[in-house]
C-alpha cells in the first residue's frame, strides 16, 4: 500500500473530531478542512500504525491488539502444542513402549488428524459468520483439549487414530476462525503484521512442545506409574483450560456484533468506520446464493492452489522429519532430539515478523513470496541430494523454518481481497487450509511414510517436494499478483 497523502491524514484527523464533538460528519469536514504535512510518510520503515493516526485510534488499536492477539496467540499456541505433541511423544518412548514403527502408525496418526481437519474447517468458518466467535472458538478449543487428554490412556493404534480425527475436527476452527476475526477488525496495511504475530504463536507452540517433552522425560518418567510421553498429553490439557476461559470472557467478536466491555462507544463506531473506509463493509448472508457466489470467485481457487503447493512441500512436517533424522543418527539423546528442531521455530519467528513488516510497508506480498520461495528451493535441493555433510544437512533443516511465513501472508492476502463478502472471506480461509490438507494426505502417506525415514529415498519424497516448492514460488510470487491485477480491472 502506498504511503498516505495529505488528504488521507486530514480525513483521519477529521474523523476523530467528528466523533469527539458529535457533529454531522459532512458539516465538520467543511468547517475543519486543514492540510497536514505528510512528513511521516516514507521516512520510517517500521511502523505499527498508519501515519497520521489519532491518539484515540491508537488506543483503540492497542486494545484490539491486546485482546484479539492475546487470545488468538494463546489459542494457536495451544493448537500447535496439541497438533505436534504426537511426534514428540513418538520419539520419546511411545514407539518402543507400544511397538509402533513397521506399520507407519505415526503417518496414519497424521492422516486421521488431517481428515478431521479437512471436514471441520469449512463447516466451522461458515458457522462463525452466524455464531459469536467469542462462544464458538473457545468451545471448539475445550472440545479438542478433552480429546488430547484422552490420548494418555491409549495403548493401540486405532485408539490414537480415532482421537486424532476428533482433535483435527475441532482444531480446524482455530486457524481460519481467528484469521477471519483479524480480517474483520484490521485495515489492509495492518493485516500482514498481525497475521504473522498470530501464526508465530503456533511456531512457539511447536518449540514449547519439544521443550516440555524434554523436561517431562527428565523429571516425570515413571511418576504415578505413567511414562513421560503420557504426561505430555495431561499437561497439554491443563494448559488449555485457562486459555479457553479467557476467550469466553474477553474475545471481542467482530466490529458489527461486539459487546466487549472494554470498548467505548466511540471506539466501536470507529472500528466499523475503519473497515467501511476500505470498502469492506460486511455484505451478503448465509443462504444458497452464497455457495454459488463463493464457488465462482477467483479468490477461492487461486489461494487454495497456493496453499496446496505449500502443503505439498510438506513444510509443516519438516520439524517432525528433523526429529526422525536426529533419532536415526544414533548420536543424540532424547532431550537433544526434542530440543534441536526448535531452532527451526526461531528461524520461523524471524521470517514471519520480517516478511509481515515488509509486505505491509510495500503493500505487496508477491515479491516477498518470491524471495522466501527461492531460499526454500535451495534448502530442498540439499534435501533431495541428501548425501551431504551432516552439518550442511542440519543447517538446511534449520533454514527450512522460513516456510512458515507463507501461511500468514496468504491468510492476510485473502482478508484484503475479498471486500465485504464475509461468507466468501470466511469460507476461502477455511477451504484453503482444508484443500491443502486434502492433497497432502496421500502425498505425505506415500512419499514420506515414517518407515522410510529419514531419507525417503525409495519414495523420492524430497525430490517431489522440491517440485512443489518451485510451483509455490512461481504461483505466489508471479501468478497471484497477475490474477489479482486482472480481477481488479473494471
């Protein structure tokens, strides 16, 4: 997005006067038309607010950041903690205790989770357009956390499969649901940064799951007659309870339905105006016509293809593959196997923050995707060759952490290009993730079966993933900007 002009700054100033004085907006605009120098536009690279934002609006944004991002980040942190705990448990004693391995049980646990996620996501994000997010999202979190707790009692693979399906079904509400709420409150120039911070919490959840399992392996093994990997599921449930309660009490819903006690009347009205000014006033309703409107949209299929490319790189499983490689090396302890992959999370953190700031500043996401995709291509070339020095291979695993920034970039992109069509925006966010999960199920199962870890040479896993990395880079870096430009023409 280009820097605001003098006229933009004047409009922002007038709106704050309008609400403060309570006069007719057109009258105030006539009486108080002033010219403010646009000295801030272009002199600062990093900014949290648009230049010229009033103190009152900054206070509003601070409240939104605090309450939306605090719950969103805690929820997503817990989601990824619960999504990845199965691989941490697997390499920390579960495999040996239950005799898993030859039957690709870990791969099937991922598959059943994905099936539940695919089914639940689109349904959940249509529900959230009619049911208050403050009720729906914490309810889903409470449900999946209960199923996580039940994992500690499992002794057979089918028990894990059933529970992982249920966990995936309810967890599917978190990613698209919170992105939908972010898109309901924030302006286009604010979305990438906030989306990145939200998704970073999932990376931290991945990292914390490793640290938690490492600590439990050291201090809780055998306590209460339970293995340390069983304690992991119990502790994950305990962590979820206060987060869900916090969501019920403080999550603000959307600007047009909010009843948040911490927003005053001016702030509620200004929150709506911020979205109206960008032509994103909520329109449409959930009926049969919505499905035709969604199915024929360019946004749904363009971004679903992008997310499918991203999923087919199997980037979200690379941390798991890293752990399996470390275990196969036979020179690392269980705490090291859990801790070393978390370095990927630190790399992910850096890329999510930096790409979010850069894309908000330049108002474009294509160049950022092209740059990160090129780095990811280099990394997967190393994986495809495989027979390289161990230090280079470990460096490649670390650098592969850059993959995660595509998720918030694509989600923020959808939020900004769907206008006010809330059903299109909600369904596209969820369908994008579900479509990506759907295509990766057979790919992950046959190209990356756990019995072929860590090299996956006979299945050519990394070589095929490299092809999809190249597709991801070209599609997000060149094709989507072209399609968006064509679609925006009158």
